[in-house]
């Protein structure tokens, strides 16, 4: 696997909009990716204001991180306004505060202006990062954890009962244990079937949740159009809530003109 380093995104909110900076993915592989800045407009800015904000943010971030940058502005409120109607394209590309345009990189421009990997790592040194070695180590740890859970489940649910049943033939004590376990399982099943088993709060909550799911499924099945509208409304509500939570976590930083 090619070694790589991924730096965490930087999120900041401004007055009426927020930005998300995605650092360049660093690896030995030759590619044409570079840093990307997303500008998300929350207020109803005019197209001219959107253009000015995008250019201001481009200059700010390329001065902060000296890496070729692409800026992509968009209205968060699903506005029909499109910045491309006055700029021709919907993004900025540039390699310095003075050299940028509304449009793509020129041929060879990105390769000529891109710093080396060591310089990029130094540029992004203040940002949290993860390397391919760390990611591979974390993956191995997760795999080991899943394997441990599987073996524990196999041991407690299969091997122990099988061992008790086997040993029951060799000693009266184990026979008694096997008999008690069998009786317990039979009694538990009988109480469940007759409705006499005292259920835990989690079991009662799960049954109620299953009942509501079946109830909702029935009504969604007989009214698919209403279900589609409800699903769309829920999607919008969840999206708005995620945005609110995201903005609440962001640091408020204003950029001077």
C-alpha cells in the first residue's frame, strides 16, 4: 500500500456563511488533487456578494496554507441563484493570492506550483492528521476486537453448554448442572409462551418499539404517497438539525477585507 497522510478538515463560520477547508491528500502517488474550500452561504447574498466572498476566502486560505486551491461556493438554502450565471463557471482555481481565476487550472499549472510532500506536511503541521501506518494499525485493532467478540460468543453460547453436556456423562455433579440448565431454559421458554415471564425494561422497550414499527409500516404501506412526503419532510428536518449542530461546534472567525 502506498504510504499517505490525511489531514483533518478545518471548519469556520462567518457572518451569514461558513467554510470548510479540505487539505491536500499527501501521498507518493502522482495525482491532480489539491486543497478544496467549500463556501456555504446561509443568508440570501446576492451573486455579486457571493463572488466577492469567494474571492476573499480564496486569498485568505491560500495565504494561510500555501497550497494550490479550488473554491466552490454554494447556497445552503437551496436558492435558485447560481454563481456561474455571472462568472461562467461555479468555482475558483488558483496557485497564489495574485494568480487565480473563475475556472480550472491551466495545463501544467498545478504540477508546477504544487509543493513537495515534505513542504505540504510542514504547511499543515498545525492540523491533526492520520497516516497510512496509523490507519492500518487501527484497522487491525478493530478486526482483533471483532474476532474476540465472536470467539467469546462461541465459547459462552456453544462450547460451555457442550462441555457441560459432555461432562454430565462422567460425574453426577455435571449431570446435575446440565439438568438445571435444561430445566431453566424450558421454564424460561414456557413463561415466555404463556405471557408470565417478568420482562426487563429493555425487553419491554424493544417490544414497544417493534409494535410501533409494525404499526407505522402498515400505515405507510396503505398510503405510500403520504409516506414519501413524510420521509422528505423528515429528511429536511434532520438536515437542518445536523447543520445547526455543525454550526454550533464551529469556531466563529471573521476575515478582514
